[in-house]
C-alpha cells in the first residue's frame, strides 16, 4: 500500500472554508469507496470512517481498483474532508507486551491504509494503562507511537489523539495529560488532536456557558496549542457533567445542550475543520440526518 500512496496525497482536511465542515461517521460496508457515496447522500461536508472492520485485528490489503475508486468518489462527491478512526481493539498503552505489539502492528496497518487512500489524519484513543499507572501508561503510549512513526517514515498521514472521557484506566482525559503524551513522542511535530465534545464534558470541561467554553479552549491552547486541533467529534452526552463515562447522545437531547454546539460551529477559530457526528445513525441514517439538520440550524 505504501507504493500506492506515492502517486498522490489529498490534503482533504485543510479545505478553505469560513464555516466548519459538518458531517458524520459513516459505514464502509461494501468497500471504503462506498463511504463517500453515503456521505454525499447525507449532505456531509466531511466524513469519518474506519479503514477496515473495527471488530477485527486483520484485514486484507485494499485492491488497487478500490483505492482508485475511493479517490474518484472523493473527487466526484465533492466531500471536503475525510478522516479515519482506528480500531477500538487497539491499546497502545497496554502493559502486556504481547497485546501492545499486536496493537502497534494494527496501528501501523491503519496508518498504511490512510496513506494509501490519501487520508490526512488517523484519530486514535491514546490507550489505557490497565493498572500500570499514569506515568507508565504515558511512557508506553509514546513508545508505541514512536514505533509506528518509525515504521511509517515519510508518511503524510498524522495521528490525531482524541480527548477521552477518562473511563476506567483510559488516558488522555486532560489537556495536561495529553500534552505529556505528545511531548513524550520523539517526533511530536507529527502529532495532532481531535476534540470530542462528549468526552471533554465527561472529563470535566464544561462547555455549557460562555465562560466555561472560553476557559476550555484557552486551557487547550496553553497546554497543547490550538494549531494542533484538526478534528472535532460532535456528540451530546447521555450522562451528566464530569461523569467520566463515555456515552453519546443526539445533539440537543443530552446534558450538554445546543448552546455549546452553537458556539463551536460558529467559532471562526475552527472554520474549515471537519466536525463529525458519532451519534447512533438510526434506520437509513435518519437520526444522523436529523442531528446534521440541528447543527446546520445553529449556524449564523
């Protein structure tokens, strides 16, 4: 797949726009190229995909014709941004070396798939320390990312670590903690950030007031830098503030409420950044379509 990537790379997520690129996570059933057609049907400006089944460790390489079809569908649909999310099976912070090695190998495969398709960002949960402790977990995550970066020298795709809810032993639930992970990676210039609204809210960042909203992004800028922020996941929260529980809800129907999303989609600092829903799609994506309509109704 690395040879395929050399034939061209689309910097899809850096599209010039005065507005955010609204979209959703869509299925790759029938092949990754089909995801773009689903996104087009939903009226997405941006889509997020898994590069392979999220429930399997291994998957066959893409046929050359599927890579070509993906790139053709991207051009023809006019979707501005495509980002990918890695498999939930991976744990780059695993203290068990066998699982960590398996996770790194899977992560490298994900990066290779993104590079082949011309996807600029692979969103990834940093990992869980599984009882080893925060410091050990951060060292292990950085080590795993270093190994993946070394195996993927010269790749244009970058890793976008996702802010987490802090459920269980999962790391990356504070900006300070995320900064320590990034700073521990040898090639830290290759690292980016994805902001999940539900995760941040569950982790203790209150987006519901003007003051809380500004404090959140000021703190993110101080610890990490807004320049590293390349993607949003827009999800309301089924659980109350600072629950440390990862449970998404439809926009305006959870504990975050519409005001926070109105601030985000109209914040010119985030214009042109892909913002993808991860809410339950419903039959024939009707619930996702309703969430997209809600978000677009908030644009000024």
